[in-house]
């Protein structure tokens, strides 16, 4: 094994090793100008309040302070056509940083791959020069690089088509519905990406969850009957009468057309009583 080449590869790995050890940004504060992608810049633990503090999280919500994250970046929690420019700038900045970091990790992995394969071949051939310790160290470094690359690709794979959709919406400034739809989609996609990394960072191990998280998990099962009480209608049964009990359940799950992520509780309750408010 070429020691000079190995040293150069190890120095190249320093940013990849330390990126998660650097100071991370709390998500409820303005991020400013990002110099690292979301995956390596955000303190994902701050998406939920410290244990013992109350929050207005919804049932089963993974990131209870996500709305606060958006608001800290100047993006209203209830998206609007006007919020599209700000959320586009946020996603576009991360996309560029994630692509650049992914390319850097590719290069670092390629620099290690040849030495890793040589060590592996020496071990398989029972070569006297085979160094098991060096092989295990290189393999651990390579695995860390591949893991970071995979994480970044998960962001890039969603952000690229999202930016294309935002671009189409901005190309039709007169279509406020299309702009709001793109803004809603961007907020949902970011939430999904952040939630996935939050769970991955904690290994999604129930035994490692805080008491608050364990209570949320229990609620999933305790309230399951209520959550699944509304019947699912196939295209062939949508016009069938639902009856008074079914109508009551349906009326509590009406979506507000002006805010697709909200329920129209007042109207739903009125319909459940058999009257529609004026």
C-alpha cells in the first residue's frame, strides 16, 4: 500500500468525518447563508422541544417545530403564492451544496477504493503482507463515505424535480393556484426529507426514544380506531349512501380548499348536525 497516497486520502476525508461534528444550526433560528447542505448543517434534534417542554404537536407528528423552522426562514407555515420565491431560494441553495458535496464524496471514495480492493485481495489470497487492521479502517471510512453520499442523493433526487415544478409555476405568474400548489409541495417534501433523516439519526430504535416520543407512539395504537374510522371509498362505491353515522364521520374530515393541509372543523360539525352554516 502506498503510504503517501493513503495519507492524502485520509486528509481528503477530514471534511467528511468532521462535517457532523461541526457546530450545527438550530432549526428554529434563521439559517443565514448556508455553506453546507441541510443534511450536514441542521441540528435535527431541535425539530422537537426538549423533554419536559410542551408543544402543540399533532398526533404522530415527527417534527413538531417544523412550522417554526419555516417561519424562521421567512416562510409562512400556511404556504401562499407569495412564499414560493423564498422556499425556492432555500431549496435551490441546498441543491447546489448537496450536489457539490456528493461529488466530493465520490472523489474521496474513488481515492480509497483501489487501496481497499488491494487489501481485500491480499486477505483473500492469504498474502503475508495482508494487513487486516488497515483493511478494516479503510472499509469503515469507505462505508462512511457511501453513507454520506446516499444521504445527499436522497435530497438531490427529490429537490431536482421539485425545482423543476417550481420553475413551471413561476413561468405562469398569473396562475396563483399553481404557485400555491408548488409551495405546498415544497414544504411537504422538505418535511419528509427532514423527518426521514431525523428517524435515521436516531436509528428509529423505540428503546432509545424519549418519554415524549414513546407517548406519541402509544397514541398511534390507542387512537387507531378513531384514526381509521372513516371508510375508504373505491371509484365504484363513492356514490353510495353513507348513512347518518357515516356522514358524521365524513363531515369531520372535510379539507379546506383554501388550505389543503387544514380541516374545516366548523363546517364539518355543522354538517354532522344536519345543517350548513351561512
